[in-house]
């Protein structure tokens, strides 16, 4: 789990610990890449804002260090162009930050099963 916001990271860790034996938190790109290389995680959950605007480069480096890991990006943006860009960068899924409580574990299950997951904005969710 990689996010610069400590409070959010701790909340997400609590949620992920219901599904995984081990959850490791990092707060920057360098730690993410180093940790992924050492730990070879099944799933990486990371904030879309990491990478300083170069998500493609960060994803490329992450995939090189942990080629088998599924990557879920967290985003505050629900615009279709942002979600498409995240997938184009190589993400296996995108979870909207406001939907973490309802979507994150579902997204983990989906990407581990080889399927893509994209959170829907409230306006696009079926009633």
C-alpha cells in the first residue's frame, strides 16, 4: 500500500488486513519500488498521484521489480479520461478514494482473478 497520506493508509491497511496476512505501507515512490522488488507482493495498492506526474514510468519500474503483482490505483478523480489514463498506464484496476470502503476488497478479488476493475462514480452506478 503506497500513499502519502498516513491516516488514509492506516485505514486502508485495516481493511486489507481482513483479506491478507501481511500488509506493508510505504509513503513514497522509492520505497514502493524497493519494497515491491524485495517482497514480490500479490497486489500493490497505490495512489495515482505517486510518480510526480509520471505514472507510466512508475508503473514500468514497478512491473520490472514485481512482474507478477496486480496493481490497483487509488484516485480522487472519477472523470472517464483519468480512469482510462490509469488503465493505459498499466493498472489492473482503479478504485475511487471515496469508494474504498465498498470497492477495494472487491477490486482486489477481481484483479487477482485476472479481471479488470474500475470504480464507477456515483452518477454512473446503477440504482
